[in-house]
């Protein structure tokens, strides 16, 4: 029969709470008792039960993650980073895919409350008053990931989207491009879309290009490869003299390149394309994508650490944390032919 915490306490001659402290906060137990407990654990081959720990500490040792699209390649690194941090910190991770549906997201918050998760990472979505009110009513600690709220005081972690977009477009300008288009998000709730557009326009202006004259070249797509393909068709039908496209996601860049290839347009020979995110496929796609790298693993890892800090102390040292992006130069962008 599997040993229980009660068996360990009896063999060590201590209370159940002392065994729990040794398992979770050994420095709080005097060395003599700690040694007895550890000897009993080894003798009985005892493995702590997370449910039992939860009863003692009134915690589930589970974190929730809300993401809008689990098929999006961007979230693979995020989830991996969060999982790694959870393993280190002693949490399990529960992932819910919202499909960007408000009713579904609200339902998942209810589910997290019922499961008594200790905190939630809220990724890549706008924090509406309705979401905030429910989270506040349930008193669930929340950290926003790849997003932030100007309306509510919620800890967040992300990259500087405007600065990253600026660097991408500045690089294209440095290659001699003037007629630079942008493939942006058409989601009205997008948090990263507006600052990336702002970075695009600022880079054009700083590069001596009339940004207003290029606004017609700003096209929008939903969230997938095929939507970007369609938007690229619209762009090049209207503006066939476009020499470069800044895409706000690598999947958009791949959709744009695919359209150009189908039209017999070489990339980067005739048109340069730069992406955003640096998903794993970016280095495999042909041509390999020049892109803005987001540190997805680190974003996921830090979001879990930040949430743990909020859960255990009631606050975070940095309210709005920003990690560094990096321009990755590969094959899809070149000088003007």
C-alpha cells in the first residue's frame, strides 16, 4: 500500500504539519526534525500528494493559462516556458483555448474558479471590464502575457511592440526600400496591432518617407496563413510596385511569400518580406524568414514566475515588464533590385 503523509509523521514521531513543512519549506523546520522526516520519507518511499498539500495550504498548486488560439505556432514556446517554470515552482498547468470568444473565455474563468487554480496567465487578449469584474469577484491573481491593460492595474509581461516594428521597418529602409507595405491584424481587440502599426509609421517618417502616402499599403488579415495570402493578393493588385512587406506575424509572412511565389515573384529578389515572432518554422521555411524574434520561452517562463510572486506576496516588483526583442536576419529580405 502506498505510504501516506500520516504514515511518515507517525514513523518520524512528528505532526502531519511538520512533514508538510519539510516537503514545502524545509528551512522552516529545525534540523533534527527535518532529518527524521527525510529518513522516514526515504524508508517509506513516500511521494507527496498534491491534493493533500492543497488541503493544508488551501492552494491547488495549479496555474491556469488562457490563450486565444492553441493552433498558433507562437504559443508553443510560451507554453513550454510556462511548463518549465511550473515544474520548478511546484505547480501543474491547466491550459484553455478561448478561440477569441468572449462567452467561452468567461466560462473558462468560471472553470478555473471551480478548480481553485491559484492564479491565471491571461495571454494575447484585451482585458475587458467584464473579464476584469469576474476575475476580481473570484479574487484570482492574474498576470497578462503578450498584452497589457491601460485601464486596470494588472501585472504584465511583453516585448515593446512599437520598438520591434520600428526596427523591422528601419532594417528594410536600410536595404534601400521606400515602397514598404504592412500586413497587420484586423482584430479590433488586438493589443499588439496598434503599437506595431505605430512603429511602422514612425520608422517611415524617421527614414524620410511620407508615411501618409503609404497608408493604402497597410492591409489587414485575420490570424492565419490563408488570410494573409488573400490580403497579399489585394495588396499587390492595388500596389504592384511594392518592394517590401512588413508582416506582424511570421504566419502572415509565410502567406505573403506563398502568394508571391504563386505569381512568379521572387523573394527576396523582387520583393522583400520580414516577419514577427520567430516561430520555429521561420528558420525552416523557404526562404528562411528574416524576422523579429520574441523570446517566447522566456515570456512564458517569466509569466509563471511573475504570477507565483503575485500569489505568494500579493504584488510584483515590476508591474509592466518588457523583455528584449531581436532582429534575426535570414534570407527573405534583401536590397532593392
